[in-house]
C-alpha cells in the first residue's frame, strides 16, 4: 500500500500530492512532526488528524507493511458493521462553476461530511466521486456503532444546511444530500476491503431517500429504537434486493429517551441496604430537609437498576423525576443533559432563568434526581 492510499483511507487524501512532492514515504512518515506539517501549510485540524493517524499505526518498524496500515487482528475476519451511504445532488449546481471553483465548492461539503463521520469515530471510504460511504465498526468495534452512524448522518445534514446558508448569502449554489444506512455482517480483509450485502443495501436505501433526509433499515432501527424520533415508511421494494425492506426516516434525536426493546427485568436481589438508604433520604426530603444521594459503582454493577427499583417504591405523593443521561458521544458538549432538559421545558431564551428556578427547587428539595452516567 502506498502512502497516498493510506491518506485516502483516513480521509485525508487531499494531501497525497503534497506528500508525493516532498517525498514523504513510509520510511520517513514516523519522523514527520506537527511543526513539519505546519511549515507545509497543513491546516490545524488536518495536522491533528494526521498525527493521530500516524500514531495509530502499529509500530514505526512495521509501517512499510501494507497490512500494518489497517490494524486488524487477523488477515480476514467476519464482523458486524453499519454502513452510511451519502449521495450529493450535484447535477444542477456543477454547471454554474468552472472546474477549479467546483472542486473548492464541493470539497467544502465533502470535508464537512467527512468531519461529521470522524466526530462519531466512523471511517470514510475513499474514491466515490460525488458520494461518500462510511463504515462504523471497523477497525474498532463499539456496542453503539449503529447509534454513532445515525448521529453522524444527522450531523451531515446539519452541516450541509449550515454551508447552504453561507452560500445563500453569496448567491451561490446549494447542495442537498440523501443518506441511507444499513447494518449487517461482512467480511473484512487485511487491506481494509469490506465484502457483504449491507453496503449495497445502504446504497439502495440512499436512492430511496428524499433530498435532505436520512433513511435506515430494520437492521439499524432495531439497534437504536427509542433513541430517535422516526417515521415508519413500511416495507419498500429496493432495486436488486429480492425481498421488501422495512425503512424508517430519522427525524431527530429523541431527547430524554432510552433504548427500547430490552428484556424484562429480574427481581432485585442483594440491594436491600442501599434501597433502604435511598428511601430514608426520600422521607427526609419530604420532611423539608434537602438531600443528595450519590450512587457510585463499576459499569454493570446495577446502579440504574437500583434507581429504577427506588422509583417504583416511592410513595403516592406527587413528585417530579428528572432523568439525565450522559453519553460518550456527547463528551465534547458541556452540560449536555442539563442544557437539553432546559431546552425541552423552556426554550433557549429562558434557559438561564430556568436554572435559577431549578436551584431553588433543589434547595427545597422534593425532587428525586437520577443522574445516570453510563459512560463507564
């Protein structure tokens, strides 16, 4: 594998010519510093991404090995992957530009879409012209890859809207995009090639989407049910797919909701002391003494289960239950659970006054608060 192909595989193919001009090959790549990239005119964000991509290579001594650019544990492996296929509507816009201007104009949209994918740890597949395909679940698999893919799709549409608003101020052209997603088991080889039906189905789903929309299959919806507001499109016939496929249009993030479809809970056992302590604090709060209980433990030990049982045993007296959920997908959004809770109830304009009311209520405090951090 050449350095140029490696740059495309990490979404930085625009620097292939620069690396070739300055003779940056596998033998010198590990010695390239951020200062070197700055002198070559590489932007700050791209410098950080390049240095991270170099650090992700297994070892400097093995950089020359083609397979080492894709850190896979085996030559060929079977794994579940979520595919995102995004196609830009360019036919009307391209006629308004000279070739060089079109490259710059469309490149801004492609860069914004690629950045949205990387924000949620997806991998952009190179060389698709006016389309973009990304995979979630390779080379590193995560339990929430489907959720990451859907959030990335919504982020792409939001980024396109922002760029269109800027273009409108300059009386320039606008672009729209159709996005389709599917999940399935595929085979991945040591060169990063992905083989399976899910990628072609994602492309067919994209073709069935309206401009500006995101469509997902049943395979994706089952993994993210309850996390997004969707419009059920029912069974649809897709080109070259023998059986109808159930499709769902993703409308927006379902704030304050959790995944649905979980198995029934087993009876709580061995937590009587902790449950009694929470109930005693609740009784004190009802008596007018503000209380704060912090439940701490390793991931999977049963913190959420304990709080659910506690809520089930609260007295019949009316109360307000506020459920805030952290997510590693939103680690760069400060106070996201609190801010989103405020927006739902008061809107952005009244957010700050609302917090003052919230603090006054907590000081009162007949307010059981579940701050459930599931990041681990």
